[in-house]
C-alpha cells in the first residue's frame, strides 16, 4: 500500500472529509426535524395529514436515493434557478433519510402506553403540548438505537454527493485516484475517514441499547 498518497494528498482528503461531515450534520438535523413532523402526521386523527404522512414515507422509501438527489440537482432548472451539487445532495439526503426516521419515531410513539396521552389530555394539555412534552421525549428515547443506525447509514449514503460534484470525501478521492492511478490505495484511505465517523456512533448506539435492555 502506498502511504504517500495519504500524506501527499492529505489536504484534499481533509477538504472532502469536511464536506462529508458538514453534509451529514446538516442532513441529520434536517431529517430528524422533518421525520419527527411526519411521524406525528402519521398517527394524527386528521385524515389529510395522516394520508400525507403515509404517502410521503411510502413514496420516498421506495425510490432510490440517487433519484431523490437528481430531482433536487436537475429539477430546479425547470423553475429558473439552480442548486450546486453540495446543496442538492444534502437536501436529497435529508428528504430521503427523513422517511426512515419518521418510521422509527412513529414506532416509538406507538410503543408509549396510551394512558400517557389520556392522562396528559385530561390534565388540560392540548394535543400538541402532550405530543411535544410527554409523548415524543419518551418515544425518542425508546428508538435511539434505530435512529443511531439511520444516522450511520446517512453518513455512508452521503457518498452519493460525488455523483453531483458535491465536494464530499468520495468526490476528492475520485480526483486523487485519477491523478495517481492508485485506485485501491486511494479508496482504502477513504474507508478509514468514514470509519472515524461511523465507529464512534456505532459504539454509542450499542451502549444505549445495553442501557435500554437493563432498564426494561
């Protein structure tokens, strides 16, 4: 293995790593917020919102991530504006991941005893207050392990940005590989950068799972 590739091109690796981290963090925050809203829609008594939530989840989960990214990369031109690869890729990653997060949070909401909702409503809280202050905090605690797994998948899926010149780790690695003709070595180092992100998160998920098992 040619370790000089890592040292000679460390600046490019680092720039791509920064792009991957920034895209992943933005998509993580955005997908969590959207996913939470969609999860609430899915269990609400308002039919229009419930249908919208169900349609959103089923549609997004059953199409490829790359297609979602392409929609945001090529689609805006029909409306008279454009998005660069980083923005389009991050938005697409956010939308795609939010559908899976919505399902995880919905499962957590369903797992919370119905008596919690009834007790909160009888004490004078509105539906949204009950959901925000009573149900969702408990639901999210229950589904942190699957949420963690979705966030790990999000980091790995961020590599799709390279297909729209999203300035991520894979994008810069493609350039390094083309310049050095050392494809295997180039991408082995890429894998190490991804592991720096995913291994600590994976460890944290396992720790939380063990805590939940002891608690319940």
